[in-house]
């Protein structure tokens, strides 16, 4: 196994970790004697009701779009009204996924394909794309922050799966990606199967890492983010990185010694904008917006701005699937 160490290259990675701790105390309680129930008296259960099963035969299927974008003043949905009354949209995004969501080192501003999608929703709701608070999160934080309502939406290259539909709601697919492999120039490997005995990095709590673990041969290595994987790659601690083609294109653009192999993608990675699963109206609103952006060319313009240089001419936008 060969690793490449490149002295002189300076890598700065910011890794944020958070930990929550809780303490519980119990006090003694004296109970009165409880009568034995008679057979005719049903016994009440204090156990919480089991959640209703989530039906999902197609993870791409989302809620029907609104007939048209309503005036903000006419919206009565409680969740959206809370956003409007607050005065800005809170969106969870990446700050280290070049081309999708990354901080510009010159301006200090977050920019990329996903950032423009978030701004498009803010523009529609408020008439001002800047009325959005972009909250930098990791992939592992996406679902919990939506469930805790700390963010209104996640625009962070999130793959739609039936398993995730049990925890959050998705818009229709807004970008179609696929899992590929990044290696050092000169490494003959093209696919994950070619990397037998070699260390391959993927971010924690992602479908990418799940897919990697299913392939016999490579040695999976988890990092907090794809940038964390790039740091390990540049330090010679891993031999390859796997991820969506969009993400790997951004990593390769930052490292002249790295290349995305020419092998076909090994998976389908449909991206959806994610929401709290109770925010059905907001999902329907965004689905209407995405349909309008496809028709009037805004989706293609955003693609061309960020992705055409790395991935080529803009494809047709993903076909929306409704009826959930």
C-alpha cells in the first residue's frame, strides 16, 4: 500500500464538536395502596403510543405543490407565519463543501449551489434573498436540528431515503448526484472495489459511509466532514475519499494531487431540501417554487454558476415526483 505525503502543504481544518450532558435526580414518593383491577375493568397503559408507520415506497415522492406562490400576507400556516413574523429564514448549510456550500476566503461569505437554493426560498418568502440566516452544520446534525426546530430548512446535499422520511420531510429532488471515488494522481484504482486493503474516507452519519461499508475490500475511515477527509488524504492517513460527484469535484479543485476517477457513479444520490416532518405546507410551498425555478430558468442559471465548470453542461432538472 502506498501513501503520498506532501511536505510543505499547509492544511487548516476547523472541526467543531458539541456534547450535551444531562443529570437526573429521583426523590422517594409514597403511594396509596392500589386496588387490584377486576377482569371487567380494562387496564390503562402509561406507555406512549407507538408512532404510526411511515409509508415510503418511493423516497423521491414528495407533497403536491401549491397551485401558485401566495402573497406572504395571505399565508396562515402556523410554521410559516412564525418564520415570516421572525423576519428571516434559518437554513442549515455546509461551510466546507466547495461549489455547494463553502466560505469564500476573500469575502468571508458562504456561497455555492445549495446556498443559492436557500437564498431563492428567502427571496420568495420575503422578497429579499438576504433575509436568511445560514447556520453552518455537519451532516450528522441535519436531522436533529430539524426535529428540534433549530433550523427551518436544511440545504446541505442531503440524499432522500425512505429511512430519512421517517424523521424529516423532503422537497422534490432538486439535484441528482452519484457516489464516486477520489484518489491521488498515479493511483490506478478506479472504483471502491479496486481499493482493497486501502483506507477510504467518508463523513460520519451519511449514506456515503453506509454504501462504503457494504463494499468488501476497502478499509472505511470516518471523518466529521469531507474537508476532514481531505485533511487525512493530504496527510497520507487515507488513500482515497468517496462521496457524491459534486462534493468530490470541489475537493479535487482544492488539491492538484487529487483526481476524481472516470468510473461511473456507483449509486444514485437524489438531493432534497429537508424540513421538519410536520411542516407539510412549507414543503408544498417550496415544491411550487422549485417547479417555477425549473420553468423560468433560475435552476439552470444556478447550476451554470457553480457546477458547469467542474461537471459540464447543465442537465435537465430532476423530474419532480408528487403524490405523497
